[in-house]
C-alpha cells in the first residue's frame, strides 16, 4: 500500500488545481485519472466549443460585412474549421499533461479509482492510502427519458467535436447555454438548426428581457425555436432522426440529420463505491457542507461532482478552497454570491449576483434597477454592435445586488461588476470608475450613473440650484 499526503480522484479542472496546489505547499499528492488529464473543459467543453464559436463568428461577420462597405464571399470549409478546434486543444493540452504535473511533484496514476476502505483507494489493483482524499470526478451529459432515444444515433458535447461532416439539419434537444452556443455556431457554419426546449422561455435563470433579446437574435440568424415543447419520442428516418414534440399547441414531428442532446449534466460517481466509505450523494451529486467536506471523515469533493454551479472557474475556486481546508486549520466557506457566468453566444449573456426577480423576492420594494442600452454607447455604435443592455440591481442605499450584460464581449465586462459585488463597493464605485474612451464597458458606468441621477431630486437638487445661481 502506497501512502500520500492527499489522493485526488479526477484529472479535470478541479482535480488538476487541487493536485498542483497541494504540491505547491510541499505535500505529496497522487492524482488519479482513467482517461486524459484536462477533463471536459479541455477535451469536450470550454476549449473546443469556444474554438468552434470563433470559427462561426468569423463566418457570420464576413457574411455581414456589406453593411460596413466590405463585401466578401464566404465559403465555410467545415473540415478545416474542425482542424482549428482540434488544434486549439492540442496547443493547450501540454498545460494539463502528465509530464507537467509530474514535474510539479504530482504522482499521476492512470486507471479507475474505487474506494475499498476508509481513505483507501484501489486503482486497477494498485492500493493508495492517505489522510485526505479529494473526489473531483466531474460530470457527464444527462440523457433525458425520451421514448426511443436509446435506439437512435445521437451526439452530445462529448462527441460533437469529432464529427467529420457538417450536419445538414441539427436538432438540438435542450435550450440551455451549451445547446444555444452550439446552435448558433452551426447555423452560422451553414447547418439548418432546430432547438427544442421544454420550458416556455430560454435561460430561465437569466433576466427575462435579456434572454428574450438573445432568443430574437438567434431566430433572426435562422435558428428555429420550439419553446414549451416536450420531446416524447425519438425515431430513425431515412435521412437521420425525428422527435415527436408535445406542447400546448398539440403534437408535431420535427426531423433532422443529426440530434444533439444538451439537457444538462449529472455527476460521475458510479465507479467509486462511495457507499462503502459513507460518502452520501443526493440528486445533484456528492453531498458536501460549506467547507466542501463530504459525510466521510477526511474526504472532500469539488467541481462538477458536487452539483453546484457547473463551471470551470467554479471548479478552480472550489479546488483552491479544498487545498486550504484539507491542510490548514482555518477552514473557509464557499460563497457563490459574486460568482459570474457567461453564455457565450453572440452577443454574450453575462450574469453575476441576483436577478431583479430574486432581489425583489428578498428585499421587496427596497430594490432599484438601472439600465443602459448599447444603442446609446459610442463604441457600440462605431463597431455596429448596438444590440444589448447593461442591467444593474441595487438596494435603495446603493448596495449592489446583481449585474447582467447582454453584449458583444459581455464576458470580459462582467468581471468589473463581480469585483464590486465581491468587495461590497456599491454602485457608486461603478459610477465613479473612469474607462478609456471609447470602450464598451462605459455602458456599466452610464448605467450606474442612473443611481445618482435618481437621487438628485428634491432637497439635493434645490441646494445645487441655489449654488449655481449665486
């Protein structure tokens, strides 16, 4: 039996950060991975999807160049676009390679991990033990209970980046961020795309007016949306696949050449034998407390497997907290209040903090909302990117509660709002920040200015008028 200072199960984002962080403080970690280091983010998630989105964005902008006086003939070579996607993964992969982590002092163990006793892990016959075990096995695509689905060929984010030919007509089952990002990418690359979403609205956790504006943009680009439609049966056709949909309008059939299932994620725990060591699971994944401890002594969990916000940056944040809590006595607690996230469509939809609905549910009438349309922002006008909105939500005293941005580059802008929210700076901090001119983030300051303008009434305005007329 081999002893380590910490055993990390899973070589995705959370596991890599945990292992590297542990080695960085002088511990001897073992990192177990049954497939490739890098996890979903590198191989089937963030990296390939954003590379594909970059190809699609170039195609769309070139096709629309006429409005700028730049006419171009666009021909998409799908095979070469996929080469770009694969090349992006290849260029980033060395950062997550076994060689790099061994160089950091991490013992990289290839194989399938299974608990066989209290903090004892078997990896295909190799037995490891430690005072500390961290489970970071990630998640996999959820497959909905649609009749006949197991009998038709379908793809998920784990396989879509390996297809060799552009789909003639892509059916997307699921209108969440993954489904919408890929829907827009493929329609821009020349596929016909149909999105089926059981909810009546897209992205229900986002601000409704921003989500509706994004939906309108997708439709304008050619994406066919079926909202409030539940897929009840899947079948094969001569040219691909079909879905039977039920909605308030009745039943209808949609057909396509390919089917992408993008209906969420489920935690990967099936091979770990968690019950043997008393690690509890729930409907989201492994149950953890605010310190990311499981129900078993000396076992922590982080990343997608715990079922919190399933983002790479959240996995990174949780892993850093686990290293702190596993090795040091002053335990930190998870706090997602200022965690931003982004749907990487074009325009992007970025979110941090509370929505207006949630803020009003918590604080009632003591909520203020300030907005700024990008149609009024100079840089957006110059760039022809006027579609979108900044929406800031505060309490009556200016305490910042949330921020939401629909815009080109919204993901790069939301960090400014997240920083203010994280450190309790309030909306005046955003209103007083000087941006270079002309830039898109000026819209944040202009929205924040609305707070001061709203307060500049009554006595303050009368006093200012008296000084102005002296």
